[in-house]
């Protein structure tokens, strides 16, 4: 005996649910005649009537009710399995970035990526320090080559550091020259000990004792400290663009931003999933566009 036609079963379940050939046809975007033919063919295949046809209504026969009770759950299971397979087939890219980069640069732009590539899911995780290589990650994002963990990095964005402070602190500062900052409250982060020495050297001011700074562990805390008016912070500009635009921070106009590093994409081996390659290409393009 030939297999029961699956499409005819779908039509039968729709008719049984609506108790109407016409309404089932509207749901399935076919004509009532096509629905009637599918049901009739199924009845001929089974050798039993599934509906009692009356003048203005139809009703399931006892065997029709039995058949519906068996095939409706099976059809739902098939549809559920199909949906799961489709979800698994959707592209996914697993990204590991430093917390500050993820919070202040990547997350604010992920909606743009999703709008451009709705079929690709970005699974973002964060870590800092040296990469612990894992098969569960497609792409790593790091700035410091000491943290590459033996992987080859491909630069995609240059970092520039800039002086920032709260509008309230700027109003009462009276700073006229870089040397004036030596008497100002200054914020620095232990995670980036390179920034202030570079700025001081570029300004011709030499080194200053660590006690002259208000210290925080990381860039996230240093940025918040600057927003709260605790002092002048020297931070990567890419992390404070939104705060500058919104007026929560102001750039201190005593020196131009200076190049302070580059962000790199890293991955295991040369192979990459299609989703990972699409994300990497988007990241490079977005970084180039600001």
C-alpha cells in the first residue's frame, strides 16, 4: 500500500479544525475545490469517509475523529522538528571580546548587524587577558598582542586615546595649557598603564608619581568616574563616542587624540564558518566607518 500523502493530511487537519472547506481553503491559500479534492483523495486512499457532508456543514465521522486524534499530534511534531532544524541551520557566530569593547563599542552596533543579516545570530561572550583557546569560539577580539594566546591577529581598527572630563569639571577648570593638568584630578586605569605616560611624554611633561592619580581597575570604571566628575580621564575615544555626543563627557582641548593601539580579530586556523566570515567582514567595514 502506498504511503499516506502528507499534504492531504495537512488539508484534512485544517478542514477538521475549521469544520469548513471554505475556511480551510482560505488558511491554505487554495480554492475550496482543491481542498475538497485533497480530502476526497485521502478518503479514497484510506477507504473510509472522514466527514459527513451536510447541506451547510460538515462533521467528522467516528473514524475521522480517530484519524484526527492520531495524525494531528504527529503533524505538530513534524512541524516542530522542522522548525528546530531551520533554527539550527541559521548561521551563528560565537564571538569573545574584552568587556569594555563589547559594552562601549560592539553592543551599540549589533542592532545594525542584525538588521543587515537577520539570519545570523551573534553569540557574544566576554573575557579579558590572554585568550584561552576554545573550540566554542569562532572569533576573538583583542588589542594587546600579549593577550593573543599564540593566535595570529588581523588588525581591523586603530585606537586613539583622548582626554575627557565631565562638563561640570570643565566649567570650573580654567585649564590653559597641558601643564595645568598636573594640578588637576586625574583618573587612570590599572588595565592601561601605557596611556598616561604616552600623553605626558608627548606633552613634554615627563613622568608623574602614581599617587597623583585616582586609580581604577579598568576602563569601564574610569569612564564612569569621569562622567561623575572625579577627574580627567585618558581613555580610548571609541569607547566614549556616545557619551561625547550626548554631552555626558567633553574632550579636554589641550592635546589631540593620539594613536594608542589597534584591535585585532583572531581565530583558530584558517577555516571560518560562513557566518563568522560575514561578521568579520561587517566588523571591518563598520570599524572603518566609525
